[in-house]
């Protein structure tokens, strides 16, 4: 295996370069026709047109009497219209409008008589009548191409006689975990072994984005076995994720294996975590181009690369628009340093303290997947930036809603396991609330409260005279 230095391509350039390479190679989506009743959440492949009108007959819109409106012209409180039994027809909502009638009078406005009915107000032509095509006329476009089919849309399609609809196929996403050290979650891990959880994380992300994930059996660190697994996945899937082995170490075989079956577009992105990502594609015989993503083994790195670089590819295959990303400004609760070489992503908790949004950075290790579980947002530290000082305003990409952030209790200071129990109790009492805690030491907590960057500060201070901590 030939070792090589990774490139260091800026994120935006890498994303644009990869998408352009895939389009040039012929990236395209598939379609299928399915029953309308099963199409919830799917995306229309083409414009959909009504086969019949809705309603397809003139329908009574109220319970009451159907009649020819001319019979009632001039009716008033002083000169009511008196109708014989053969001058009207009793109808219920949804009934076809009887022949010779052009209006319906609500039952509440009808005074029933032994030999007919009396009206004290004139009816208007087509009053309380749903005319043919009032909602949809035959031939009308119901939905344009690439529309998400919501529940109401399914109703509109069925009402207009569309029993089957052509939709964009859900791409099959193959996930190949690699590494001698991997063990199944059901196995008891030994020293040096790693529980294989990344595939489940990536499968969940891909399914959320509209894919059908397919997790393959784990592959050992053997170039021939990795290549074999890749060829199998390429024959069965619309896109492939190869997890781990994307760096340049002695057991990192992903790059060479991908080159045996396809083309590497980029290897190495100027982001942290996630630098060793591989952006590639392959062209299996008789099939469209298949995007291939080589991920670092650390879970946080993999999640970020999936979000930033592979999600746009999935959106192309599912014909869905890119989801808007919301940023807010927040005062950072502690100093953050950064390398000048990378765009760095730091997971953070957020809370509103005295009308000010405060960011409490979480542990930023590439293997700390729990930081994503706890995060309310992600701080972006641009390339060529050394970091931020405590109290400085930073841009934060939201991963939770502002409403949730406004109901977050910010606690900083000394670590205490009791804080987690408090957070659980609070969640049980008020499901919309949460606790954001950071461990910066007792003095750090005191200063954070003083600066208005936390609601509470946890303190464990040593009394030098007695040699004990501040236990009440």
C-alpha cells in the first residue's frame, strides 16, 4: 500500500466539487409507480393531473330542501314564499342535486307546513351547492413535480381519481463497517475491541433523509475483503458508505479499495473533526453512477461528514430541497481554542440567561458521540481563526428549536453526578424543559454566574482550615 498525504480542501469547495463530479458522471434518481394510498411522505416524480373532477357531480352542501331558486325570489319576512310539496325535495349533505333544482335552503331556514314549506328569505342560484369541479376539475394539475405527498395531498389525489402515482424511488444505501477491532453490540467487549454502533447511527440518518439503509456484515482489515464487500454493495445499492479506514495509517485500506472499484474525487477535507473523509464514486456495469463515501472511524467525525457532505448527495437522489439551516449568535461560556488549518465544529448546549443566549461548549473529541446527543447547536470556528474568548459572541448552527433553548436551565461549575438526576426530574415534571451543564471548576462556575452566563453554578470548594469541602 502506498502512503500519501491527505489534501486539505475547504468544505464549500469540497461539496461543490463532489456534486459536480457526480453530475458529470451521470448521477440520477430512479422512479416507481405505487398505490396512492401508500405514498405518504414520498416525492412525486412528475406533475400529477386530475383524472376526474371533485366533486364529480353537483352535490348538496347542506341538509334541507333543494329547489329552483326562482320560486323564492321576492320572499321576505312580510311576503314569505309558500311552496307546495312538489316544488322542492328534501336532501341531505352530499346528496346529488335533484334534476330541475339549482339551490339548497338549510333546514334551519325552512318552516315546515302540512302541505309544503314556507321561506322568509329568497334563495340564490347555486346556494349551498358544490358544483362539479368546485375543488378540482378534470385535467387540473394537482401537484407539480418533486412535491412531498402529505396526508391532505393523498386525499386530493384519490378524490380526483388518481389511484396510482409515480414517485421518486427511495435510494438503497449500503453501509459497510470495517475493522478487526469491531464487535457486535450483543457481544461482551474486551480490551481493545470496539462496539460497532456507527452503522446504526448512519442507517438512522440515511433513513431520516429518505433512504432505505442496508447494513452489511463487518469486514476485517484486509484490502481484498474490503474490495469484495464494496463490489457487492455497488451491485445492490444506489450509494455506499464505507466506515473506517479512510485515513493514512497502516491499516487504512479504504482509499486503495475504492480506487480498485471506482474513482476518488477528494481525500481530505479542511474540517475538524472529519478531515480524512473520502469522496468517491463508482460505475457498476449496467447501472447509474453510485456515490461512495469513505468515513473516519470516529463517530463524531462520521456524523459531521454525513451531514455536511453526503446529505446533499442524498437530496439529489431523493429530489428533496436542502433543508434551511438556522444560525443564532450566542455568548460563549468559556474560552475555545482552534487550529488555523481547519473549519472546526464544536457541539454546544444553549440556554437563555437574563435575555441573553449562552453557549456552553461540550467535549469536542471525535469519539465523544454523547456530545451530539446533548447538543442544542454547533459552533462554527472558521479556518484561520485561533478561537474565541469567554463571553465573545459566536455563530451557532441550531440543532434544536429556539423554544426548547428558551426552556433550558444553564448550570456551570464543578461537576456533580446529582446534576444529571436533577435534569431527569425536571424533564419528568416539564417535558419541554432541559438542563445544560458544563464542568469548568468551582471558580469557573462562580465567574459564569457573575457574568450572567449561567442560571446556577455548582461549587465544591476546599476549606483550607478544616480540610473539608463546602458540605452543608
